C-alpha cells in the first residue's frame, strides 16, 4: 500500500474519531478501533434483560430430550428451545460484561468494514475524478459511451448481490470470502489504469461490478450477525458513512495523484486507478487476517463466557433452534419466495433506489458540477470535499437517533426530504452556478446530508422486519439489490449535452426525494395496520391454531411477530 493511502486511511480514522469527541490515538489500527468501540458501546442497549417464560411444557422428571419446546420472551424477542442453563447464563451476564464484549466486537469489526467500504466506493466512483483529468478525451468517448461505461458496472453488481449472500453463508470464515473479493476487485481496479479503448473500459467496469457485488450485503449481514437489532443502524452508519467520505478522499487523492501526469509515460488519470487499485489489493490480503468470523472462531480475543454469550444472543435473534437445525445453513426456496413476494420489502427498496440514483448520479458528476462553478480542475476536485464530509456527519447523527428511539421511518423520510430541498435549490439557479457559487454549494451540501443517512436506517429497517436468519440474509441482499437499480438510473441522469443546467438529472433527483418521503410514510402506516391487526388475535387463539415450531418457522409472517416502525 502506498504511504499516501496509509495516511488517508489513518486520517479517516482520526478525523472521524475527533468528530465524535475522542482523543487523538497514538496508533491508528488498534487504538482507533478501541475508541470506535467506546463511542458505539454508549449507544448500545446493554441493560440486563427481563426473561419471561411464556410456555413450559416440561415433562415431569424428564430428561432434556423428553421436554417439549419452551418459548421465552427475551429482549422482546420470542425464543424457542433455549435451555434453562443458557437462559440463566444470559440473564446473569452483567451489563458491564455485555459492554466489554460489545466493545471487543466493535473495535475489531466496524473499523475493518469501514476501511473496506471506503476502498469499495473509492474504486467504483473514482472514474468521475478521472474524467475531468482526461480519461474520456484520451479514450475518445462520446457522451453516450461515458454513460454506458458507468451503467454497466451495476448490471452484475445488482444481479449477483443475492447469490453472493447465499454463497457467503456456506463459508465458515467470511474473512476468506470477503478477502478474496476485495483482492480480486483491487486487481481489476489496477487494470483500469492500462485500458486503451472503450471496449477495454467496459470490460473492467463489468468485472468490477462482479466482484464488488457481494461486499455491502455481506457487511450488513455480518453486522446483523454480531449485534442485536436495536444496535444495527449506528454500526451500519459507521462503515456506510465512508461512502460519503470516499467522495471527499477521492477528490483529495485525485488532486494529488493527477500531479503524476507523465510519470512513467502514464497520464495522471491512469495513476489514480493504478495506485488506488494496488492499495485495495493490500487491503484485501489484510482482510484474510484481520476480519473477524464467528464467536466460535474468535478464541484468541474472546473469553469462553463471551463466546457463549454471543452464541446465545445469536440463537435468540433467530427465534430458537429446531429439530432440523443441521439444515439451517442450507438454501431454502421457501425463504426466497417469501422475500420476492413481500410487497413491503419493495417499498423499503424504493427508498434505497431513490437514494442510490441520487447518490451515484451526484458522485459521478459532482466534480463536473463544481468545475461549472468556475473552478479549475484541482480546485473543483477539492470543492467536493465539504459536501461529502457533511454527508458523513449527517449519516452518523441520524443513525444514532434511529437506534436511540428504535424508530426507523423518520430517519428515512427526513433525509429524503433534504434531498428534495437541496436539488430544489440547485434547480432554482437555472444553470448559473458560477454566478451563485454560495447557493450552489449550500444546495449540494444539503443534498449530501440527505443522501447518506438513508442506507443505514433503511437497511436496519429491512433487517429488523425479516425473520428468521436465513430469510433475513436473502432479504437484506434483495433489498439492497433492488435499491441499486438506482445506480443504473443515476448513470444516465446527467447528460453532457445538458451541462451545467442538468435539468434531467436535477429534476429526477428532486422527484426521487419527494416520492421517497411519500413511500416511507405509507410503509409505516402499513406496518402499523398489520401490527394492529395481529394485536386483535389473542395469544390463546394463536396457540390453538399453530404449534410453537410453526410460529417460529413463520418468522415475520407469524401472528406473534411485530414489525419495527
């Protein structure tokens, strides 16, 4: 990895921690992780749970194998088959022990995912920075060819997200799977720097989409594996906000690396791809060694009691274990059918689609927009930084509130409203960006403050409302998959023939923001209606109609399941 990339990654950690009020650590990789965890642990729900025994059909003087299923309510989740010994252990695991365990997970998982996601977004979006450094001219691309090159990345990226998460569950060590993906896409990013024509550019963009497809769904699934539902949004936000910071770093890196123009006979834009690709390869290799896998494989840094606690916690989130638990990790077509026929999941995906269209459209075009404000190439790259930093801060702020109140809808709807407001301001300038630099920058900043909080809250909302775990893994990936269709739309929204007014791009972005607000409100109303409908059916009626195992297998379709609003 180049010294510049090490500095950038370390700088990200330092700036981010300082924004949270932490002291500057003397050494980034370990100490940054610890400080990360201290901030996150303050946001966690770690109080000792009340355990209610809902049903106990224990055979008198019988052995464990003779007992009927026991259903308990733990942390407001219904659990089947948790033994008395495990229930007592979980209840007696003190708040201090819970915080210490969560802190250990925090500083080993979240910073690693954050750095990898930063690399992911740098690698997919730096083509926008390369454009104003001469990529399109040197390869002889016209306007339509440029849009095609952007959009082709998303076809495999969208199609392979769900299969990738299904494949992930077959790996005992997620670090091996993700490490392989990151290393390969780093190699492909490096190859961007040696393409000679339009066909070569299309090839590397498609391959990049193939190998980046699995990362974000896998990262969300890993977070949902290690943490309780109440603690998801802030964790997802802590690595997702790097997608915003990647825009800032991309501009800074591009401005610096472009000065290498002519070194070794390569243009400056080629060095952007070459250096960032090499850095990603090194990160991919590090992933094999530093990304954590499962509690059972974490004996070097977790005590036996901590491992047992985390495994029981995972058991609780799944709703319990059934007699065919040996088939738990096998793909079930029933879960796939339940996901693709879940109309509410499409509504949740619309918020992500709207955000994705605005996000990628902005990220691919923002350097061109800032250049239209009258700045030269280097200054235009640097002027993208404030908007992305504001987006990262906004993502963390909204995610913290979302977890604190355990209410997802407002923290999806309000940012979507900010997107509409920001683009409304830009449209009102009628293309005169150079004559209204301050207003244009305010509009761009408000837009980014709306774009980046939505994915953490939206992904957490979907994850909270999907059960059991096998269905959640497919559903989270499917939600992100449908949402990423917005990336294709965003690739075509900003047409070179319309710059700097970009009526199509700005207008569609405003429409996406406004429609997203409406959909989020309607979705919450539908969840409220369904919860109220289920409340009308008494527990006695439910138990008379279904066995305990049937209820648990039904997951979010169970009359006893309540949706998160």
